[in-house]
C-alpha cells in the first residue's frame, strides 16, 4: 500500500473509531478528533520520538492534548502506537474505572503526560515541560552527549487560546525563547455557543508574534499532509523561538453536522455515523474496526521509537564512562530519589532564638537546602523581595542571549502571571527530574486555582510558597487578606496545607512537602514576626498536629486550645492567662497541617484532641471546617479590614484576653452539657 493510501486509511480510522467511542458511550466530543485526525496522524507517525513499551523514557518527545475534551483522538493514537490501551479500553470510553476517562488523566492512562480538559491548562503545562527540558539539557548535556534533547508538542483549540492562563504561559515562553516547543492550533472556527465570530475575532498569529513566537499557517488541515509535515519541520528547525502553527480544520469532518457546533459535544447518532463510515470506506454495520495495515504502519513508528531509546541507552552508557558523577546525579534525578541526607540541612530552633516571620524562616530553609536539592527549581510572580524565595547564589533561568542568566539557572521570573506560573510548574513537575515551586501572596493563589487544583488531581509535587497570610498584610486591607482561601485549599483533595507557627514547623513543612512526591503542598507564611515556641520540634510537626504544652497543674485539662500559624503563640498566651488567673489546666495543641493530622491513627489523634475535654481553635481565617476538630472555633467569618495588623487582631477578637474570655464561656457551657467526641472516623 502506498504511503498516501495508508495515511488516508489511518486518518479515516482515527476519525471513525473516535466517533464509535463517543457513540458507544452516548457521551463525548467527536468533532475535534475527526477534525484533528490529519495533524495528529502526521505528528505521531513522522515526528514524535517515543517508545510505547517504555512510556516513561525520560528523553521521549512530550505530547499534550490541550483541548482535552477531544481525548478520543489521543486514546486511539495511543492504542495504535501500542501503549497499554486495548481496543476493549476504547470501547469502555467514559465508563467507571476505565482507562479512557472523559478527559485525559495522567494517573489513569499509559502515555498521557498531563491531565487536561480545563481549557488552556495543557498548552501551559507544555510550556513548563519545555522549560524542564531546557534546564535538564543545560545541566547534564556535554559535547557528543545530548542526554536530553526532546521536543514538546501540543494540540490546542480556539478555547485554549481564549483562556487567560494560556496567554500568561505563552507570553513567558516567548520571552524564554523555548525553541523546543511546537503548538498545533486547531482553528476550526467553532465553539459550544457557535461560531468563534461571536466573540473571538483577533488575529491569533499576530498576538503570538508579539509574544516572540514563530508562526505559520496551514490553510487546509483536512487534507494537506505535505503542508502539515513541512510546517512542523520548519518549526522544529526554529531553535530560539517557540512555534505555533495555525491549522484550519473542519470540526466533525465527514459528518452531517460538520463545521457546526452540533458536532462538538454529542454523539453523531446512528444514521450520521453510518454515513460517515460509508464515506470513509467502512461498513456501517461494524464498529471499532482497525485494519492490519494501519496497525502495521503505527507499529513501524513505534519500533523506530524503541530503536531510538536503545541508541540513547548506548549513548548513556558512554556518558557514564566519560562523566561518572554527572551520570550518577542524572540517574538519581530521573528516578526521583532525593539526595541522601539532604534533610540534615534543615534548620532547627529553640525558644532562645529570635522571633522571625515565617516567610523569613522559609528563606533560611531555601538557602539551606537549595544546593543540597539541585532539582529544586521555581520562582515568584514578581514578588521575590516579599516572598523571599531567591537563595543567595541563585542563577536565573534565562536564555543566555539576554545576559540575565542561563538555562542551567534554577530561579524563574514568572512575572505577574499567577495562573500561568502554577500551570507551568505542573508541566515542570510532570516532566520529571525537577521539584518546582511557585510563590506569591496567599490571597493570589485564588488567581491560580484552576491550575493548583490540577496539581492535586494529577498527583504532582508542586510547592506553593505563599506569604502574607491571614490578617498579616494589615494596611493592604481585605483585598490582600485571604480569609477564605485556606478553607478552599483544605477542601481540595490530595493537598497538604501548612500554616507553620515557628521555625521548626517551617522546616517540617518543607520536609513533608518535598518527601511527598505525589501531592502538592501550600506553605502559608506570615509577614509578621513570630516567637520560637517552647515544645515545638520538626518531628512532632510532621504528624500535622501535636500537644505543644500544658499550662496549669492538674490530672485532667479543663480546655484544649488549638492554634495554627501566627495564632499558635496567641493561643499559648491565652492558655497562660487562664492558668495564672483562673487556676485552669489548659493544653495547647499546634496544628500546622490538618491533612497530615487526619492521616494519623485514631489513638494518636485522640491523644492530642482528648475526648471529653472542651476545645476551641484560634485561626485568623474563616472558621469553616474546624467543627470537625473543636467544639468552638474562633476566627474571622467576614472579610478583613485595613489597618496595622495588631489593631486588626484586636478588632477581630484574636487577642489572648478576648480568647480567654470566650474560653471561659465554653468551659462553663460544658460544665452542664455533655462534651461531644469529635474527629471520629467511622
């Protein structure tokens, strides 16, 4: 069979099987797969270097389907290439427990690099992957040894390029001159509401030229395979600019409703699907048909990928002989092993040490571990001097032509792009070999929520170093005071959220965030100084919550006060007042991380939150969620206010005196009422 014939047969197979999947599920998006089939086929059979038998080969080319609703396209391609995705898996599309969920998920399906679906995220992840590739290449490559030299490809649709997160990330990509990134823009002129003429009429290529991208245009993406091939070849040859290729396609090509919104997000229907099969030379009575010729064609490409990996392994063996220490470090990072003993660099504190803001204590940690953990890479959204995230000898990640840094640098200047920053860090984490961090004020993680949520869903280790938490921003007012933000983060599954109260707890937060390789962490840090607490330790804090100290003397405490972050020292002072003036016995509990505390045994949790003892919590944030742990939470359930932070604490009743008064009321109430047992796991 001629190349032209097998190309067309393969493309038509992708279109038909994708439509079969949506029809069988009675749910999904057939239009994008049918329209994107030619460009995807060209990309996978002529350009992408990967070995389906080892989908984690570090130097594979990366592919991201940013318009993830069209995932039937990617699932068919992965099946044809020989990834761990059977024809039965395609038939099980969108069903419970399937390897083919309704949008791509990196935790479910072999060959899926990142979880996409929320538009704009995938192309932004691709920028992060391109950064990761450039950084590892600059760190480990030597003459004659291109240990890392892969490309990053993405297909993105109109919706992706309308999303602000994509604009943020792509603007950064242009500045960083990421010539290893190629985006195929599926320009089909249709979105859910109808024609893109309703609200998206800009010249996208001119916008990307302004970002610093190389741009091309393929007028007939439905048929012009030679034009698609030539455009990708030219894009690959462009080494100092990321590339975007606008490809005009027909959504739902071949279907009765082709070129309309009617083919975007619903099955074609039996009649239309049958007509499509007839048009493309398939039997309307058969479903999920793939010819031996198509399987063979894709198997040949997969075999080439396997051969490329074999050649790479042979080169790596020579690299080991020439650069044994570099090779050892490269393998360690690729395997995700942390350097032995890195945690010994974490600072520890005693009450004799001076009070410091936890953002400053965080800076001490970063300076202590940055050179012990060379995989740590990240930066701030234009708040470096406030977040204190740049270590003393850091080098910026920049193109050398800018004379601002090098690609071997590890400090990223994200600019005022919080959402893009988080999505880029997801891509860096997904690539492997790096531990990314992103930093801004805690309030502004709300800007990044679309991407930070995907960190958790995708099980990606991203450190969110968030400063200026609670009422600490003071005079900046309620626009900068994240009253509700921690409740949102704590409600997000698979997150670790830390509000450390002192230096030991800051070190514990970093340790935990780094050793948990399958979940993101938020470190919520103060602007104001806090004392180093009596009774704190790194080891205790790693349990998420622990008995910090007892004030007063007696067989049984009269009250538990649970504090987090900047309010823990206030809880201590309130406990001292109750002990000294009221003769009460008060246990103070520090709770830097609810998620870690929840993971402890029932026995341990109830040894800290003692059953039968009235309890209160103190946190300068919303009280939402605290009733699981204490009988009476004390916090702020309105927006904040503008003024010096000490005045704000007085205004909101977060002083030792006011807390002690409320505590007495709680104790009095439970003198004549049963004390409920909380935090039960039934």
